[in-house]
C-alpha cells in the first residue's frame, strides 16, 4: 500500500498537473491509500482561499478523491497516535523538525505497513518509511 501525501493530491488539483505525477498515479492506482490528514490539509487550504473562485474547483477535486478512495481512507487510530509520538520524538532528537500533519501522515502509513508518496522526501527521512516521489517517475 502506498499512502499519498498532501503534495501528491494537491498536484492533481492544479490546472496543469505534472505529467509524471499523473502517470505515476495511473500506474499505482490499485495500491494507493489516502490518509485522513491529507484530506484535512486540502480542506483547510480550500477554506483559506475562500471566496476565491478556485475554491469550488478544488473542493470538487477533493470530493472526487474522497469518492474514489472511499474504501482506502485511513485515519489516525490510537496505535497511530502512539507511533506519531515516536516519529516526532525521533525527528526532534535528530534536529529535523517535522510538522504535526506530516508526522500524522507518516504514522498512519507506518502502522498500516505502507510506503509514502511525497514530493518532500527530506521532510519524512526520519519517519522510518520507504519513500517515493511521483515527480521522479
């Protein structure tokens, strides 16, 4: 299973998304999973730009992702919350700050035995995950 970071979803919501990312998503579609934290970050981004006209297009795109992955959406469970603490602690000890949403996405991926697709590989280096960048497909 490959969990998609917010950077991957947001790329698909651009008017002209990167062709490599789209090709990668098509290639790995059956293996992809969506963390609820990614949904939260995109929803927050949409609310930040309201009443901009782009908000409705982006909201439709997020709705499409949620419908498409309805049976492959994973949330922050109690086990993931504990792993989140480990991930954030390890990042802090290595002086490699990690945002709370990134830590939660990494924890969800780790407890579910998944890999993580992101543009920001260095942000997740301390999370103990196999990382991939669809931009390098």
